[in-house]
């Protein structure tokens, strides 16, 4: 696994700490600041920190 990589879920794009992501339901872009070791949850920061299930976000383009 690459340094700062978030474990990749099957069929999902690889994410890394520092990547900009967007909630699948829409909303502003946020930054990945942490992830669980199994990649099932990530912590994002926008105004406050929030931990979400990994499938809830995608890489912002």
C-alpha cells in the first residue's frame, strides 16, 4: 500500500489522505484527514471533522 493510502474497496477509486472528496449526496468538497486501517471508514474535514463509511464519498474532480 502506498504511503497515506486509504485501503481501497472493491470497485472504488483509490483515495489518499489529503485527497479532496465529495459526499455522494452532494455538498461541498472536503479533505480526507484520516482513515481506519481496513478502509471502511474515513474522516473528512470541512468546517468540522466527520467520520463516515467509505462508500459515502467519492473523489472530487
